[in-house]
C-alpha cells in the first residue's frame, strides 16, 4: 500500500500514525515497578504518542510501557496513559483498570518534521523532535500483542491490606496489521516530574528506535487474566492518580 493510499481525508483523525519511541534503561529499574507475578523480559521502555478516535472524538495520548511476562505470555505492562479527554479516563479505569489520567498532548507532523510533547500538572515530562529519514520495515501479516493492566479496588475506609475487589491482571490482546512504517532521527527528552516520574524511574541509556507506525486493529479482547497475590500487591496499590507509578494517597511520593 502506497503512502498516497494511506492518507486520510482533510480534517480526519482516523489513520494517524503513532509515534513509537523505544529506548533502553538499566534492567534493575524495571522490576520494582512490576507487581509481583509479572516478570521483566528486557530493559526496553516504549513511549507511544497517538491520536485515535474514542467516543466519537479525537483522543490524544502518551503511554509508557515496559516488556513483561504474565504466566508464560510475553507482553507489555502499561505504567500510564496520559490522555486529553476526561470521559475515557474514569470509564476506562473503573471498567478495565486502564491506567489513564488527564494530560495535555501536543503531537504533529509538518512535512518531514515530527514533534510531540506530554505535559501533566504543569510539568512537561516527555518531548520528541525529529525528522523522517525514510521507510521502515513493515511486519508482514497479522500479529497479536498483549498489554497488561491491573484492576483492583481498596476497601472502603482504606483498611490496611483489604480490598473490595482484589487485584487481577487484565489482558488486552489486540491483533494488528501494519500498513506503513517510517524511520525517524531525532532527540528524546525526559524531564523530571514528580507526577510522571519517567526520568526518575526509567532514565534513558540509549535510544533504540523512533518510528511512525500506521496500523489497523483487526480484533481486541480485554479479559481477566487471573489474580495477583493481594498481600504482595499492596505496596503497588497506591499510585499517582490513575497511573501505575508509585504514589502516596494518590499523589507523588514524598
């Protein structure tokens, strides 16, 4: 499929490519962020910036994922999804445990230049600026990716190690077809933020790749993949807002 065939209609957001940045961090950084039962697979962090139609309006978002295995299945654990529409934040979290929170996203392509920025609570915690260098390799045929979320509800009154709904892993299995990939050359900037501590917990060692990826989702199944050890999970239950970053009473750790 040619680039011309991939173009959407003027003003249409469907079909926008996703900015996918991958970088390495120290392996020792990832394991402490994973709930007991999920196992780190490597030292790669993936930042995705996107614009897709949700609830009949464009949703701009920025997600932070690390590779992780659950019960022998390889996937990615999502630490947080900053998005710019409030309705999807609360609904997604309550129903499926999706770690969404409100965030200001700037994302554009002008000619061959690509820019992206994510800002939360006044802190710009991620920024990318780069240029398209040429086409990338497209994965042939359909493929399925697993993304791990966690769903739980602590007991009314915040009783120690008690839940109204004990923690489970949520498996988001999505089957994709890649349509187009472009390689980018640019700069990844992580800025310190107490509300989105990517730079603190997952600092950059080396940028592996930056790409614009256009794909079509063929199927998506969200299922309960099994329980976590409730007692062992307790230190992970208090997060920063709706994310899965370690928090204290819903805010940054002091």
